[in-house]
């Protein structure tokens, strides 16, 4: 069925493509945060293990909300690891050292990258008359800013 919500199809397609890239970034960041949770070592293991768990649980909710936003504007969300790796702006890290500071620095850089990507798209979404998606990603930006602050506070 055609989605008739007042957004031109070409605009919805553009927004969905950008949101798909964002979803890919969120999935990669989620997996990197899971990796930190599973593999962190050091005297601060227990505290950081719990901290990373809180972070990946928040990212799980973000991933779901991004996919649902894509669906709500009439498009299908990407859902394969291959596609995510093709779309993401982030890189998968190969860590030789699994201390908490190393993980935190990598995760912080990824959050900051996502924040900048989102910030670059708030106004373009509004210009495409998709004020809902513009507002949605503004909220995501604020969430990532808070998560980045929490990471930064550990350094």
C-alpha cells in the first residue's frame, strides 16, 4: 500500500537512504559496544562490563527506532550484515589490547562521528518536508551526545 503522509516519494526515498546509513552505523556501533562488554579486561572489568551493557542496551533501542522510522515513511529497513557493512561510515576495530580506555576511546570516536552525520542531516530532512524525521534524528543526536559524554567522563 502506498504511504500517503504528505512527503513526496522522492523525498521519502532520500530520507530512507540516509536513515539506512544511520541504521548501519548504529548496528556497527552496537556490535563494537557488545565487543567491549564481552572482552574488556583490567582492574576495572566489572564496572566497565556493566557500563558497556547499559550502552549497548540503549543502542538496541536506537536501532529499532531507526528501522521503524524508515518503515513509517514507507520504505524497508536494511537488515543484513553485508548491507550494514556496505552502508556504514564506521569501521570495525581489531583490538589487540582490550583495556577499557582503548574501548572507550574507539566508542567515543564512533558516537562523535554519528553525531556529526546526524547534525548534517537535520536541516536537509526539514527541507524535504519530512519534519518528523528531522525531529526524530534531532532526538537521536541528543541521545548520542549524552552517551558520548558518559564515555568521555571515563577518560
